[in-house]
């Protein structure tokens, strides 16, 4: 039985939302300057584009987690707890 796995997806409001959709929606809502201010990551600060941002975010889990946190905030969702080292 894999109901636990399916329950986790059903309870995850971001399930099925692609990284590209998150970047695009945040960029359209906030604009690159505000996105760079809230998440001071080079891919948002210098010559930003969806394509270059996705390449960086896919390679760096910490930056993806920051973006997901901002996206959750934009949807009015509770932030996820910070992972412990």
C-alpha cells in the first residue's frame, strides 16, 4: 500500500506546480527587481531570465527552497520549517 505517499501529495499545496510556473508567476507578480530584493540570488539580480533562473535553481537545493518559501508566502500558505543541519 502506498496511501501515505499519495496522502503527502494530496496535502502538499505545491504538488503539481512546476518550478518554472513558480518563477514565472513570482516574476510577473513582483518583477525581477523585487524578486532580487526578497531573494538576493545572482540569477535574479544580474540579467535575469526564467531560463537562467531555472538552470540555477535546479542545481542548488537551498535556492529552490528559498523560492518555494516565497511562492508559498505569495499564496498565503504557512512557510515550511527550516531543515535542521
